[in-house]
């Protein structure tokens, strides 16, 4: 059962890391750019921002859980599990951020959840 | 055109990284089960495994290439890539790692990939509608 705990940790750490990163970047007044070269030039106040540091820590936790999971399960099972971040992320956005979620997005989320359920039965 | 090449390279690096990490961590697995109550020993063994470092190197390369590609295009390109990645990773796991991927698992994988594609489509629609409402 430890494997499912690892899945829960991996997915929730990823979602929480994304949320904190977005929050941290907003607090520092930076746009959320996935530009590596831009990140290298981040002002030091970003690096001292607690949300940003929390996001980095959680990303490390996510990666550690991912590695641990790989020691138990096939890669072909772990990879689809990772897509659960869309399910949790969408629910979290709805519940905690009050975001409106389109029907299309919910449909996607349902497909992902169904796909993970089916893939994990083997 | 350059962006497409960057993305293809990025996708391949990501898959390569995951493959290396999968093999590397499986090698740790036997060690881990013996030392189940001392996770620190397992963590140390994981860092001593060269395949894990190669995998991390590939993933870092993926991140750099991906971020560079995104900086030259737009973020809505990100999620279709994830869809492709999921299928590619599973396919390569079957071909290279000889993992047993049953028809049910394939069905699940394609459902997941389709779901991610729908989510990315909705994100694209949202971005487009936000752009339209901008003054």
C-alpha cells in the first residue's frame, strides 16, 4: 500500500508546488515564465520569498516520491499516474481558488481519472 | 521550425531521462526491500547509482530545451506535449525496457492522453477568450 501513499504524495506535492510557485511569483511581481534563462536572472528577493522556497521544496518532495515509486512500479504505470495532477489541480482550483472550470476541462479530467483507474487494474 | 526541433529534442530527452531513472531505481529496489526500515540507506544507494544521475541529466536537459522553446512560442503549447509524452514514455517503456503493457493499460494510457489533450484544449480556449476581452 506504500505505493499508493507515494502516488498521493507525488501528485499533491506537484500541485501544491505549482500553486505556491504561482503565488510566490505574483508576490514578487514577476510573471510566471517558464523561461529558464529568465529564471537565472530572478532577483534575490524571489529566492527569499517563502512561497517560492516552499514550491522548490515541494518539487523536490514530488521528485523523491516519483523516484521511490519507480522502484516499485513499471514506468508505464507511473507515468499515467502523474497525470492525476490535472485531476487534483482542477479540483483544487475550483475549491480553493474559486476558479470556474469549463465543461471541456471537466470532461478531460474525467477521462484522465478513468484512464488511470483502468491502467492501474493491470 | 527551430521550435519544433527544440520540442522534439526536449520530448526525447524527457523520455530518455525517465527510462534511465526507471532502470536505476529498479536496481535500488532489491536493496530497498532489504533495508525497508532504513530509508536513508536506500536514498544514499539511489544517489550512488550512475543511471539515476544520467536520468537527472536528461531531465535537466529537457527542462532547459522545453523552457527555451516555450519562451519563443506560447505556453498553450505545453500541454499537448504532455499528451505526446505520456504515450511516448509508455511506448518506449514497452520497447526498450520490455515492460509488459497489457491492452487494458494501453486503453488507460490513451484515455489519459486524450484527457490531457482536452484539458489543454480548454486552456487554449480560455487563453484565446481572455485575449479577446483585453482592451
